[in-house]
């Protein structure tokens, strides 16, 4: 009986690890959130990704800012969710200012 429980726990961890969203999934999701009103040029996208860090914790993943480690998005079971909508709004505003110049 204990072997069965151990096997189920290991199988569950393997499945959760298999379904963790990768960095590309987080980037695609965040980019879709930022591009709701207008497209963002690739060079500006590179600037955004330089300030963001990806963390994988085996069963879930997160994107956070490098400067102050504030969470931006979380990922679990192949789904990515925006945690910090304030970051998205601030980034949109900063990008609009840069594009208008």
C-alpha cells in the first residue's frame, strides 16, 4: 500500500513538472497583455525582457522584476495568469511614451 502511495506521489510530481509553463509561454502571455492596444516592436520587447526574471519551481513558474523581485505572472498546469496588473499598466504607459518620441 505504501508503494502505491509513493508511486502516485512521484507520478503527480512528474506530471506537474511536465505541465509547468516555460519562459516562452510567460513571454507570449505578457506580450499579448501589453499589445492589446498597439503592436510593440521587437527591439522594445528585448528591453522589457532584460528587466524580467523567470523562476521555475518544479510544479509552478513565475516571472518577476529583477530590480525589486515583484511577481508579474504565475504559471501552473500549462496556464499563465497575470498577478501584477499594475506592472502591465506601467509598462504600457512607458512604452507609449517611448513610441511617441
